């Protein structure tokens, strides 16, 4: 009854630790945090015979159990949280992981996101919302943008303070100078971006990082084409 999404997260957690040069046994029983971005569950939407529902069905399909299962299997004692904020879920998970490490809730955190496409119902709903492109191509920032194309997969990273990573001789792939999050608030629609709110968010992230706009040399934007 376990969602394939949860199995994938267990594999990705092991792989993330392995690539960071950290043995899972060395961090068992320590306050490792788990922060997962999960946009619902297609597996939970699949039709089921009521007689086939077992005590393990709910723990196997609910997103909050996905992060808890990681902590349970690996013996982590830090926070275990799942986030569903649509397309930003994994970035929100990463932001909260950084906050948790900075606040001392955990010295090491595992953050990221996962998504699997297992049922046509989600495609039908997005099509009726006019969110999916008829030709399957995403055209961000283009006047011809008419939706996006869906993908599936997952990815996790290990987060530590830079000083702790250097102390332990960990490979450092990148340094997060600062992060921030907010909500668009009242705009012209529930799913319509609010330019002023997004500007304020970028200014807050730059302020936290101690950077000015001219310090930025590369921007990777989120453009869904919708």
C-alpha cells in the first residue's frame, strides 16, 4: 500500500547522504531534519476496492507520512515536515531546512521534492484549467505561452552550515547566501502572480544575503508558460 513516491524518497535520501560522503549509520539517532516538497499524490487518487483498504493504506498514501517515514527508517530525530505549495514546494522545503539549521533545530537537514504522474485524473483537471499546453511545450516569458508540459522525478540535497561542512570535510556543491518566501496576497486571481509581492520577495532575499541586484550574474526563473 506504499505510494511509489515514498519509496523513491527513501532511495533519494540514501543517495543524497552517500553523495555527501555521510554514512547513514553515522547520523542515525541524531537530530537530522527532513523537509520534503510534495504536490499531492496521484497514487492516492487511484480507485480502490473499499474491502482492500488496510491499516497501512493511509500511512502509505498521505504526504505528511512521506517525511515521517524517512525519519523512521533512518532513525532521524530532527523535524520532519512535508510541504505542498504547488510548483514552489521543493524550494519552500529548502528554505525551511535552511531556517531550521540556522535556528539550531538540526545540524544537518535533507531537503528537496518529488513528484510522480500515475493517474489521468490530474491531467484532466489541469487541462480543464487550461494549464497544460496543447503541444506539450512550455514557452516561458513568451507571448505565445499557452500552458506547460508536465514532468516527474525527484531530487534531494544535504544542508549544513558552511562552517560545519568545512570542519567535517564534506564536499560543498553550493552555498545558499539567503532565501525568503511570501505570498502574492490579493491579486487579480488566485493563481495570478502579483508583481509587487514578487519584487518585495526578491528584495528580502537579497537583503538577507547581503547582496545588491548588480551582484547577481545569473538568474534561473520559474516560467510555467501559463
